[in-house]
C-alpha cells in the first residue's frame, strides 16, 4: 500500500455494517411515541386555527409581506408558523 492510499477516506457502501460496534446490537430501552396532544380536538378546524398564537398576528403578517422584501417569523413550537402562514398566503 502506498502512502497516498492510506490517507484517502474510506466510504461505506449502503448496508455496510462493518463499522458497527457491539453497542449497536444491544436492545434499546428507548420508546418512541407518535402521540400528539390536541386539547381542542373536539372543536371545528376553523376554531382550532383561531386558537393558535399566530392567528392574532395574521393581519400584521400580511401587512409586512406586502411592504417588505423579507419577513422573519419567530415563535414557539406549535404556534402555527409552518402550518398556518402558508395557508394564509394561499387564501389571500
């Protein structure tokens, strides 16, 4: 083997388990859940949307989009940034 070959990175093929360790084979106690809590599931969809924090900023968001080239929205997880703003834009 020449000096150049030893310094080349090794690329793995798909499904190549040669790099796996013994730790990877041990069972995991981690439990994954897909449970999503929605306290307002019994309300109509429009009423659920109106209860999201982003809803009260709807007009302000539209105003900013009309007057500025760039808009950065910052909000808590679950506030409706990624689900409601695109819907507002499609309707308007």
